[in-house]
């Protein structure tokens, strides 16, 4: 398996624009997680899905952030409108049924909002 | 309020010696702990874990120790090798109550000197 695949690897956008980050989890994994890494706050869980259903979105910072998982092989994290303070590295991770905590991470998307 | 703390941002160790990375937590609901390793421009990769019913888990050169009364865990790497140079994240989760997903520390940058 190719592992968790995230795209794009880098995104530079201007304040106010919509940003969509994409993730393809490992085939057969039941759980999908979105994390954000910043210098100030480290790695923070934003939201996670179980079998395509959002379970906990308490980490989503505000209504500008939304995440979807239309099928088992694809998820998006959307920021609309984007702000400079959203600049961070966003990671997607997946894990198999029965091993929710052993998460496999993608390489991340580095987002810069100017 | 950081629930998982890694108080040493960096640690330098000579090749062949033991590396000891420390982690403290405050949430008594945490019952499963993990260490992840991260190279630049890559996502974190799972290294080793320990359940709260144990006080030690060993995997090759890596051993994790858990002291529940002190709410402290440590990762020992012996002998340290150049390829161990990376950022190490401590993470914790609880099986009952509280938010799901992993709560991460901010990481310790381990540098192995030849």
C-alpha cells in the first residue's frame, strides 16, 4: 500500500480564498483523522471519522472549517474563507478497526495564507 | 492547558549511548500512550506504545516506561544511531470519556552526534 496520500503538499493562497485539502487513507482503514500542526500549539486533532461518519469535530476551530468524507477512500478539509492564522501543516491519518490509536500519517500539506 | 508535556525541546546524544526522552501528562483518564517519530517533510510514524496496565514495553532498541503514579513516561533508545535523529512526539489517549483521538506533546528534537 502507498500509505496515506495527501494533496497538495504545499498550498499558498491569499486571505479570503477558499482552500481544499485532500486525503486518501490506507485502503481498509476504518478511521480517518485530520490534525493541524503549528509552532504555538503543536499537533492538534481537528476532526475524525469512523466508517465515513464524523464522530468528533470538537477540535475544528470555527465555522470556517469543514470536513467531509464522501466515501471510504477520500476526505477533504475545507477552509472558507482562509485567514493568515490558518497557516500551518495539516496532517491526515488513518487507522484500522480495532487499532484506532495506531495511526498512520500522510506527509502533510503545508498551508500558507498571505 | 497542555495535557501532554515534553519539557525538553531538544536533546543531543552521542552515537552508541542511551537516549532518554521524557513525557509528562496531566489527564488521569489517559490509559494508552504512544511515541511517534518524525523526520522533516514527512508525517509522524508510529514507534512504540504502552497500555496503562503495563509499566514497560520493549521493541528492539526502543523501550517505553510508564510511571502512572507520577504521570510520567519515558522512551529509551539504546544504542542510539544516527538514523534516530528526528523529532519524537509523545501521545496519549483515553478509552473512556473525553475527546477521542490522540493528544500530542510538542515534541523533542533528538540529535545523535557521531
